[in-house]
C-alpha cells in the first residue's frame, strides 16, 4: 500500500504551519516547526512571492498532507467530488473526512491521522461487525465503527478510552463500548481542517 515514508516535520515547515502530523509531539518544544518555522532546504529562509498558481498548489499539498493522501488518490477523490451534486470543494472535504482512517482519528483512536491509519491497516477495527483494514474505505451514515474485541484489552486502547477527545457533531462516540457511529454527512461548518477548498478547485479547474 503506497504511503509517504519521508520526514514528516519538514512537511509542516514547507507549508508554513503546524499540520499536527505527529500528534502530541506537535504540542511540545520538540516540534521542528516551533524551532525552525521556515521552509526546509538551502533557500528555505528566502522570501519568495508566490503566483496564484503557487498559492493554489500549496493549498492542495497542505490538504493532501493533512489527510495523508498521495497525489493520484487525491486527484481521484477530487474527480469524485466533482461528480457529486453540490459544491465541489465542500464535497472534496466531505469525502476526505469520511475516510475510515480519518473517522477513527476523529473518534479519538490515535494521536494523529498517521497513527489512526496504522491502527486500521493492522486490523483493529470493524465496520458494521466486519473487519475493515483499508484506510481509504468510505463510511456511510448509520455505519458503526468498533474496536475489535481482542484489541480492547491492550494498553493502547485503554489509554484512548481513558482520554476521550471531543468528537465532531456528525459522529457519536461511546468509549465505554469502544464504538462510534456516523450520524450524518459532515457539513462544511463541522469540518475544522484549516483548508481553503476554493483554491484547490481553482487549481484543478485550469
């Protein structure tokens, strides 16, 4: 399964903001962006005025990196969003949000989307009672996402249960039973990811 295996912190530095790709580490003094907030590389500290295309490209790259999606997969997601009735940019964010790895992260299982993705690929979760180990699997309204019975006794999942996170309104979470449910399709107002989806649409519309 294709995935990014390079240095993660340089991605935040390149985008000029914290993408919280390393979970709790991003909130400490060890965060590379806190220590070096300029872009990586020899010319990282140089000031460059970006063209409109450059601004649009950076926004697309930021979205890809936040959700951990590679280029071809992101393009396919955009094309699917363009086919769905409604606003393309909002559809794009909705499709990224309903990926199983993101839903697992939103439910509080994983300190980062990368960790949540790993937990999914290792087969720790079921959807409607069936094991699903595909991070890009798209959940639907009414789907119940649960931690497998064998995984619930591990220290990792006990820690998640003892430290519940705030869950967005389009999801329901019951840490006591290690279950979550999709109660609605996420609206744009319910997605707090710092992305200007209009710029991405403009990029692909050229």
